[in-house]
C-alpha cells in the first residue's frame, strides 16, 4: 500500500568553539551533557560528527523527520538557541539547517 504523505528530513550542523578546553577529557565533559539533553528536550537524533580528535572544537549533527517543514525548521532553531543559552562555555561558531 502506497501513501502520498510528504516526509521531510531535517538536519542541523552545529559547530562549537571550546576556547577554554585543553584536553579531550574536558571536551567530553562539555559535549556529553549536550548530546544527552538534546534528544530528550527536542526529540532529535544527535551525534558528534567531526573534530573528535580536537579538543578546542566540535561539530554536532541533529536530525529529525516529519511532515511539516516549517515546524521542523523551527524545532532545530530552538535546539540551536538552547545550546547557545545553556552552554555559554561552548560558543556557537556556525550552524546550518537543511530540509529535504
């Protein structure tokens, strides 16, 4: 059976600077709580996708699916705003949102 439902995949990349971090252990202490909280708070899948071996920056990806592209975009914008607000120790360097 085929459905004509439109399904959007929304993804967000968030690059964070970690200027006061001097070890991978320190980095993990900042990144792990973010990676645990975002899925609970915003119902998104999340992973650190780049710079795993660098202690002063990270790239986090968020992904979600749904049938309302505007809602998904707003949800990801709220997730980015949450990271900025809740984690001033990890300043936002860059983010992008794409929806297919």
